[in-house]
C-alpha cells in the first residue's frame, strides 16, 4: 500500500454514470468495488451492509465513499424509485487499459474477484479516505456530480479532464468539511475539559479522573489540553492551583499549610517547592512582598 498525502490527490474519473432501481419487491445485490468509488443518492433511499457488519442507510443527498476492495450488499425498499449517480475513480492519474476494460465490462465489474481491484492508497495526514464510509456533503455536491456525469459522456478531448477537476473539487470540499467538523469537536471537547478543571480545581485532579467523568480517553485529554493551552495536563492544573494560591496569600490570613491543604496538594513542602519553582520565591516571601 502506497503512502501519499492529501495534497498529492489528482483524481482520474474512470467511469461516471447514473442508474435507478424500480424493483417492486425487496431485493439485495452483493457487490464488490474495484476502484475508489462514490455513490450519490439523488432520489429515494437504500441500505448498504458492509462485509464487516456495519450497516448504513443512504438517503437523498448522501454520498457513500468506497475504497477499492470493499464488499457490500445493497438492499432496496419495495415500490420505491431510487436514483443514483455512480463515479469510479483513482486518486492519482491512471491510464491502465486493463482497468478501463474491467470497468466497462459488466461481467468483470460484478464478478467479485478481488484480484481485479486496484491497490488503495494510505493517506498519512487524513483518515477521511482510508476506509469506506458514509458522507453528508454540501448541497452543491449534487450539482457537481451531475456535471461530472455529463462531462464524462462527451467525446471532447478535455471532457474527461474537466470531469476529473470537478471530482477534485468534491474531494477537497469533503476534506475541508471534515477539518471544520474536527475543529468544532475538538474545541467543544476542550471547553468541556477546561470547565471541569475549573469547577474542580480545589480537588485532586488527574487526567484519568477527567477522562472517566467526561467519557474521553486519557490520551485525548492530554492532547486537548496541550492544543488549547500549550501546556501539559499536569502543568495546566498546577498553574491554575497556584493562581488561586496567589489570591489566597494576598487576600486572606490563611496559613500556608491551610492553603496547600485547601488546594489538595499532597504536602505543604510539595506546595512550597512548586510555588518557588514558578514564582522564584517562597509563598511566605510572596505574601510579604504583596503586602
């Protein structure tokens, strides 16, 4: 499997067409994908069941992205007209005549022979195209799928190039949408984590405890805090505790031992060492200077 990056994508449309299902009874078809493929549901719905047991309901406007070598079964709703746009492509330019012949030959396309499939690429900087998955693209995507189909049918020398450029637009927009979604999820998660820390800052806080309370993996907690604050989880928590300690030193008469205890430091000496390391003076010295 060849490793490539997102910025290397230069797709070649190998096949683009539309088809519809008008069966009057429930029926399932088992299929196998030989290339990268996107199936756009323009009208109606169907159910896709993958060989790994995952099932997806495809509704109007949904797109399913297939990597080469995917086995699946499509099930249609009785008496429902379903209309699809089907695009087979490679992520990089591919002029293989054998592959083109395979795509145009119905018997070969549906033979289910895995040896006929192209080798998928592995993207090192995004997981979006590393596995078969359901996508919900923008409203403009349907129009672009129509353009790809129209261009691919033309005999003009540039038609196939134009259809590939349209496909490139779709792939790039999907990447941007995924990055925005991931950023929103990451931001929301960071806000939840930071709020939890603020609300429980006087307690003994570990990333394992936060992970358990918020249903995140401890490693994810570390990454989220680092991304949001530039600090490690431990350093951020200590920093927040010391900021409260500063306020207590300057605005209360509480003893240093009581302050250390109220902020759940293990011992007064531990508190003193951390405070001195951060502010370059002991808590007592800081209190005297501040007054």
